[in-house]
């Protein structure tokens, strides 16, 4: 029996672990894939107070080390459900079951897909959601990035150092990322921006060999020979497995407020997974602290 089990080792979950350990609670953090969460996809973080510039991996490494040094336990498993038994909660994973007095769900968000037929089968075979992780596989090749926001532009800038040519495919008639990033993109000779256009076909059976494009205005079709496609069209919640114990809003985010409490006493949510306007590291770590202190208070008053 743990005092607190935390689902997800992103900035929110790890900060919650830090605060809970400082309050002397026993803590288990369960992470399904990447210690550090989505921040590990970020090549450069320049908006986290106190740090002028660092990579997402550097940030994640320090945070994980800090949490382990404080005595939190970490397991690599996927949480499939959380059950409320009143005074205790059962956390079911893909390889076992755990019991805790309180649970903090900090499971972040997942990548939005384009929705094309063979997108899943080509993921890992030419399609990627992370240039930091997979960019090196496309060294000296042509690639495309789908999206026009900050994430897409950051992906394109990173890929421009490795790849021969980088095409940015954006459905709107303009890029939506920060002005500073757009200026940088415009100054790169091997990056071409194609606006008002969507990807509507993925070519290749075992590996991606190209993409089919459609211009939104006149419906005209064209093909691009690329070996890689990096999809950066936003993130969506992935909370359905926990909707029995923590309510969801109309968009699928947990409807917990600033106090991170859910409809179930003893179950809290933190970070990008809950409803909020700004999803950043600063807001995730803030939630982690609030949720942990609320969980400690809940346990102390049991
Ligand atoms: C490319 C990119 C660049 C970014 N750059 C910046 C930046 O420069 N500055 C900034 O402030 N923010 C940036 N962000 C946003 C920032 O990374 C997020 O706001 C922050 O990581 C949210 O933290 P979180 O802990 O809520 O969620 P996440 O970081 O998403 O962590 C959630 C964790 O939960 C795990 N998980 C999910 N479901 C389960 C389950 N069922 N069982 C177990 N584990 C589970 C996930 O694997 C993940 O590790 C960037 C994001 C991306 C994608």
C-alpha cells in the first residue's frame, strides 16, 4: 500500500512526486514510455524560469534524478484503469495491480493523427512525431513536416540541419507559430513552406516513399517524394480509461479545476491532461505541486 500513486512521469507527475516525498509520503510513479514526458521531444527549452536554455532531455534527466534522490519509486508500466474503493484505490497496470490511499493522474496528452488509412502501419516506418528522437534516421534525405505551429516549425528547423530538403505542409494559408520561428524558417535555404495544402495520401507499404497533397482552394493534386513525414498538428487528450473516476469536459480533458481535485475523493489530476488554457512546463509543474499537497491533506485527514 502506497500513500500516493502517480500516473505519468512528465513534469506534472514528477513534481507531484517531489512534493509528496517532501511531505514524507510513500510514492510510486508509474510511467508507460518516457521518463520526463513530452518535454523530451523538445530540442530547446528557453521559457522555463531559472534556466536560460536547455534541451528537453536535460530537463527530464535532472527532474528524474531529483525525484529518485528524494526516495520516490518509479516503475515502467502502463496504467489501464484506476478503481475507487473508498479509502483505498486500485491501480491496474498492464502487468499487475497496486493499492494506494490517493492517486494523481498526470498522463499528459497524445499526438493528434492526420487520420489517414495507413498512418498507424507506417508510424516508425517513415512517419514520426518527434524530430529529436528520429531525425537522424533521415540524414541526407528529403522529409516533410505537417503543421504550421510552434512544434512544426521547431521540428523543421531541427530537420533542416540533417536533411537535404524539408517541406512544411500547412492547411491554412499562413503559419501560426511565433514570429521569431517564422523568421528563422524563412532564412533557411533547404526549407520550403507549402500553405493551403493538406496531406491526403501516404505512399509505401512497408516504408513511406512519398505523400499525396491536395490544395484546399482548387482541389488540385500533386505528389512529393519524401522518406520521412513528421506530424506536428497538435495534441489531444487520452483520458477515456479514467473517465469513471475523474469527469471529462466536452473536449475530453479532466474537468478538475485549479485545486486539481476530481469528483472522486482521493483522486486528483495534474498537468496537460486537465482543462486549462495554457499547457506548458510551468503550468504542469504548478499543477503537480498543487495536486500533491491536496493529496497529502486528503491522506492526513483520512
Ligand atoms: C515538441 C514539444 C516541444 C515543447 N516545448 C516546450 C517548451 O519549450 N516550453 C514549455 O514550457 N513547454 C513545452 N512543451 C509542452 C510541455 O512539454 C508540456 O506542457 C508538459 O510536458 C506537460 O507535462 P505533463 O506532465 O502534464 O504531461 P506529459 O509531459 O505529457 O507527461 C505525461 C506522461 O504520462 C505518461 N502516460 C500517459 N498515459 C499513461 C498511462 N496510462 N500509464 C502510465 N503512464 C502514462 C506519458 O507517457 C508521459 O510520459 C513542448 C511540447 C512538445 C511536444
